[in-house]
C-alpha cells in the first residue's frame, strides 16, 4: 500500500487502488482525517468473483497541482519491528508530519496515542 500511494502521488494520479484489508481501511481513515487524501471507499467484488475487495484512495493535490503527500516512510517492517512506549512516541518533522501507530486500542496517529497514553508499533511516517 505504501509503495502504491507513493508512486501514484509522484505520478500525479487522481486515485490509486490497493487490495483491501481491515488494517489498510483504518490507515486510509487516518489519512483522510489528517487531510492527506480526499476520501476512500471499499469496492466489493461482484458475486461469484474470486477477487478480494479493493480499497480505492482518492488522492489530494493543491490548487496548482502540488502534492499534499510529499513523503512516506515505512518505519516498522517484518525484519525489524519498531515499538515506542507512551512517553517516547516520535514527532515527524517537528509536528508537521504524522506517524501512524498500531496500538492495543487500534490504529491511531502519534498525537492520538500520546493523548490516550498508549504506545505501540510505528507503521508509517507521512509528511
């Protein structure tokens, strides 16, 4: 999902489709609420198809076509998981970016995790 979104924004595509999962839908919800994308919807397959559902992200650009998502960085990966406690959740670009965490209370931004007093695994940084 990360690479598809990064490639689509650099190519100035209006939308991008990724295979859907519950985690990806939660990440899309956060990206929409933080203002990085216009919206998203889950496109269900036709009855009888063997294809899984698709998550369609509508990308957002400025008035002169400048990208809203200027950078995406994967922090935690299968070979090296990165966890932070509630007091150590990092700021992205001194608060100009957003970190996306998965916690015991669900997927949330770094700011929400600090407010809730929980830590977790940092998935992405977006700016």
